């Protein structure tokens, strides 16, 4: 990617948009009403909108290393609060991806400095599912499974928030867990049983 081309590309993009709809930017400037909050990995290969075929205005996006949803991450929690309570999205997606560098780093014993506390959350997922994961002999298979389980646990973390619990009760908000298979381009729905998980964890995490 040549940075000298960025502004040239931008002008080309404006021209293309206006050719289809001369009011495009006027409409875009009026506000947003996204249906979906997407929480994904910062990995440069996993572009949120492009892989879903979504247009500007359709998806509220939050990305961090290994698509984590931590209750003490003010950034992620603010995004969830704003998207769910104020923009009133009807769906929240956690999207992981195979060949995730963050998940791989958490599977190895290495001191990665400032990254340690972040990766510790993924190590916690490993610990929670240690029995299942340790039974998988093939390293790559175990790695892929940890990606799936990490998505599942981040969905659970979403369900622990007051914003998600309230929106579920008031208007049937849904939480989804997806994985992007980087080697084939396929987006896979893990079909996480949101209602079952919700019922299961409510005994402990119910907030109102
Ligand atoms: Zn990743």
C-alpha cells in the first residue's frame, strides 16, 4: 500500500459514490442507525464491513486484539453501552478468526510485556476449557478450537453487561458468535445458544 495514493483513492471513491447517488454524502451526514454492533479482531486481514458486504452506516464497529470483551475495558464497555442503549442495535456480534495472532500468542509461554495482561484473558479461556483443549492432539486444530471458545466466552462476557440484559428483556436483542475462516473466506456462525447461556448465567450475573 502506497500512502501517497490514499488521498487520490479517496477522491476516486467519492466520485464512485456520487455516480450512484448524488445525495450520498448528504444522507450519510444526517446520522446513523446501524442494526448491528460488530466486535472483531484488529487483524488487518479481517475487515469488518468488507467481509459482510456492509455499507457505511450499517454496522457499528469495535476492534481490538483477539476480539475481547472485558468488563474493565472502558473502551469496549463504552462501545457496547453506546451501541446497545443509545443507537439501539438489535444484534451484537463477536467475530473471531482462524490464524489469530493474539490467540496464538496466548497459547505460547512467552513474556510479551505490555501485552501480557491482555493475553491473560485468552489464557483464562484456555483454563476454563482446558480438559477439552488438551485432548486435541493436533496443534492447529487445538488453536482453531480455542478461537471458537474465545468467541463463545466473549459472548458470555457481553451477556454479563447490564446494557445487553436490559435490551434483551425490552426488545429481544440477540448476541451472535461468528468466526471468519481466513483460509477460505467463509464466515461461520457458531450458533451460540444465547438464550440458554443467558438463563444459565443469570443466577449469578443478573443485574436487575
Ligand atoms: Zn486476530
